[in-house]
């Protein structure tokens, strides 16, 4: 490998390190912004007007789609098939 090839590889390696650092910094900044937005949303209190009164309430987010998986994990005895009881019934 010649001198120019070594110089070129060194430049490319240096550029890649800088590029990776920039990516990490941008991702870190984005994560901080998203975390701050989530915290602000949690703190935000909403209110509803009922007649002349303002009634405060908070919006709770409930994850959807994991309830079936959680049920299966928490209650395996309900989902298992017992072969002894099926033989007795026949």
C-alpha cells in the first residue's frame, strides 16, 4: 500500500469519526427534546367547561395492544390444555 493510500485511509477514518460524533450529538439532542416534550405533556392539565364551572382533569395514556400478551403471561394456567380432564369428559 502506497503513501497516498495510507493518507487517504487516515482522512476517511477521521471523517467517519467526526460523522459518528455528529450523529450521536444530534440523536442525543433529539432525545432530550422528546423527553422534555413528554414531561411537559404529563404536567399539562386540561379543563372542561361544564355550565359555568371549569372541571380539571388529566389525560392518561394506556398502551394498547399489549393487553393480550400480558394476559397470556399473567394467566398461563387458563390457557393450558389439560389432557387428563378432556379424557375424563369423553
